[in-house]
C-alpha cells in the first residue's frame, strides 16, 4: 500500500509533510505491497485443491512457516512497515482537505479513492489479523497445520464476512496497491515524462487485475471447495 502522489495532496502542496516521512511512507508501502502480492498469490493456490501432502496451499504454508527467523522477518518486512504506513496514512487522511469539486481531474479523484480505500483497509486488516490470530475467538483463528480448512472456517464464519468484508477488503487493497505503485514511481523520480507515466500506468492496471483475480480466486475456492470441512 504505497503512498499517493505528493503533488496530488493539498497538504503536501502546502509543505506540511516532511520530505523524509513522505519517502518512508512510500517505501514502507512498497514493502507491504510486495507482501500483499505474494500473500494473494499463495492464497490463490487454494483453487488447486488436494489433500494431505498433495494439498498445494498447505505445502506453501508449510514452506513459509518453516523459514528461519520467521518472527523477525514478519516484524521487519510486514508489521513494522504496516504500522508506520498505517499511522502516517491516518495522519494524511485527518489533515487532508478534498478539493475534487474544484479540481475534478482523474489523478485528483485517484488520490481521493486512495484515501477512502486506506480507511477501508485499516478496518479490514484489523479484523483479518485479529481474527486469524484467534483474538476474536478461536473459531476465526488460522491453524498452520490445517491451513485450508481453518481459512475456510474463518471466511465462511458468517455471510457478511464471506460476501461483504473479504470481497470489499480485497478490492480496496488491490486498488490501493496498484495506485500506490503508480504514484510511488513518480515520487521516486522513476517516471518523469507523461509517456513513462502512461506506460507504467498500464503496468499498474495489470497489477490491479492480477492481484484482484488472485484474491477472488482464493475466495471462490473457499466458497466452493466441498472437501473443506468447516466445523
């Protein structure tokens, strides 16, 4: 979930946000965005099914949980970047003054949607992490040794979770990810010309389509796989 364009933000235009914090916000967004892509891709393997040692999703989960220094990796590349990106993003949202009524340009609307999607993602991630960690009840918790069935139990715990919370959360995350990658390239001076921005914009559309397809593939598998016994 990378940061949006500096010049898209009215607050940035007035110089309220320090240069270093903006760059850290962008960098942590890129780190967490990369994790989201991997996470959605792994989850998409649920559609391949399988049981026991032939369960593709369980195999991928086992590989991840067998990594050395897993907790250190999680805190360094997931939790710390997520916390900084979230809290600074909240600051940007609180100090933000929408001006699309005066400047209804496409990139200005994209910045508005970046902030709206960020608010949705905060609520979604809190529910997702607390639920998977069992802090909202053991029924929602993720079990590494029973990965597919426990994930299905979590998602299928209530129709609002299955058909509202997760589809909306995935959609908001994929948009925020792709739009953030687009604006991060400008923030870091990688796409200066309009032609470069247009080309990178097409790549980012592809990132959105790919990541959203992975997320919905995983959800479809969790909805439809009859071999996943949900108790």
